[in-house]
């Protein structure tokens, strides 16, 4: 059982990191387009900006926000 956990935990961490990177990739263009003034203010400010512009976002970025509970 311990061997399984030692193997499974890194896989979950890698999958989580990959998911986060895909989400960031899906919204990069939208963030640059709609939230350029806020890019240097941190992720939470950019996320708030994206949420304010939700109707104007690409389908991929909208889906990413939904997938991450936003």
C-alpha cells in the first residue's frame, strides 16, 4: 500500500500542475486583451477581471473558469 501511495501522489501533483498550465494557456490571450492594465497586479486581480469580462472571453477560457469553480 505504501509503495502505491509513493507512486500515486507524484502523478496527482503532475496532473494538477498540467491542468493549471492548460487553464493559464486557455486564458492568456483573453487576459492580455481584456485585463492588460491588471497583469502586474497578481493572479487574483486578473481572475477578477476575467470574471467581469466573462461574456467576452473565448469559449476555452470560459470553460476553464467553469472547470475551476469560477
